[in-house]
C-alpha cells in the first residue's frame, strides 16, 4: 500500500464489516498506508485478506487506535457509544455506522453526494452514517432538492430481511423453506401453521409476523403515538442530512420478503415547479444513480436489479395528478452496501482528502 493515512475497521468480521473489506478489495486504488482489522475478543486472531495481504484481526482495546487516522465502526449502538469517543481521543476520526450519534448536534450526519463538506465539521472527532432506509433515497433526494427545493416527503419503505441482521436473513430462508411446495397463503393463519409444523417458533423470529408470503407493516421499535423508530429515523435524518430542519416528512416502514435491498415509494413536493423531464435530466447526471424509467418497455427499478451493486436505482417517476410541484417515484438501494458499508467507506475517503 502507498503512503497515506491509517484506516481501522471496527467490527471487521460482521456482515457490514466484511462488505467494507469487499469494497476496499474492489477499488482500483486506495489512499491507505495501512489497514487494521478490529473486532470482539472472540473474533481476534482470525486472518482476513485485504488487497492481497493477510491481516490478523485484533481485539478491541484502546491501544489498537494508536496511530490510526480514521476508524470505521460497524458495531451495535452501545459499543459505538463507548468506543468511538475512545478512538477519537486517541487521535482517529471515528466514522460510525450505528445510531449512537446520528442526532447529536455536534456530530455531522453525512452522505457524500449530498453534504460532503460536513466531514470537516466534527468537534467530537466523530462522523455518523445514516440509517440504511433514509440513505437509500438520499442521493436522489439531495440532487432533486438542489435543483427544485424540497418541501415535503411522504415515504413508504419496503425493507429487506437483512435490515434485521443475519438473523433476519436466516429466518426468511427458513420460512421460505417451510412454505415451499405447500398450498398456503389462501387462508388466514395458514402460513403461520406451516411455520409451526416446520418447528419455527414465532418467539425466535426478529419479525413480529411471518415474513414468507407476507409483508409486515413494522420495522424498528415502538415510539410515541404508534410510530416506529425506523419511521422517525427517516423523518429526523432526512431533515439533518438535507439541512432542512422544518422539512415535512411522513413515513411508513414495511418489511418485505426480500433478502437484501431496501425499496422506497416517495411522494416529494418541491418549492419550485418540477417536471418529469427535468427530474430525469437531474438524476441521469448523477454518477451514483441508475435511472431506469420506461414503463412502456417494462423497465423500472427492482431489488433484484440493485442488489450487490453500489448505485441507487430510480424509476417510476410521475407528475402527481392532484398535488402541484410534486413527483412520485420509486427507488432501490442495497442496504448492506450503499445503505451501510459503502457510504461509511466513502465518508472515510472524504475525510482522508482533508487530512
């Protein structure tokens, strides 16, 4: 590796951490002089290959951050809350993928396509990565906001099982196996019966209802007045990222039987007049967006298209029939890559340019 800053990946053996490594391995070049892999003590000693080099995973401890310039964190909220400040105190810029710091007024919440300049405004030495649901629409919403001035968002998300972690993926696969080849889905409760026959206990599921052959209008934890934590994240994080503290936002988050890639149906109202043609022009010019919008030819974004890739896919762009200055559109983004690992890594690259 060439001379440059030292990068640490905290949570390197987890699902997002290994995706971060895949992203680094896929880059033609990287700015790092050294890369350290850090995880819990039970994962310490594992050897992972990064850019052709075998790197031994170190156990999380204060001294592992000595000499580190940028530390990317993909660990639970409570671990980040404890260790990101420690990393910052040892001289690293902590780029955190958890929810621990997102709404802290002294911590910037960054999507490089939207507000890359915020990476230098880090009084605590910490930069936050948004929630994967919010992040799936930010490249598109940021571009449209710059051109037309965003005023209000109504969002319905269709969130993949992997948003609930590896346990969500495993549960979906188990449920699909349990219903495969069975004539279920035609009577209330028959999916649940099939899962019970297969020995799948509802208490062991990360989802509050069967996900196979179903959609579940819930993601996150219960908050005031019936809202879920995921829905409030969409509202609060969109406001902070876009720099619109009074942005009107209403979200409904739904879990769907897709392994990876979140989708969103977005109803966006703007301050200035907007047309489908003008929106196409803006979005087509964005290097991290794939515009796929030809319903007559059966072309629109789906999770099966977007999964495993870096871009946000956008389509089904329509002028709202009964709402002025409003577009309806559909977006898809891989929640493990762009929704977590890739954006975190792109923040780290932005920070590296400022060092």
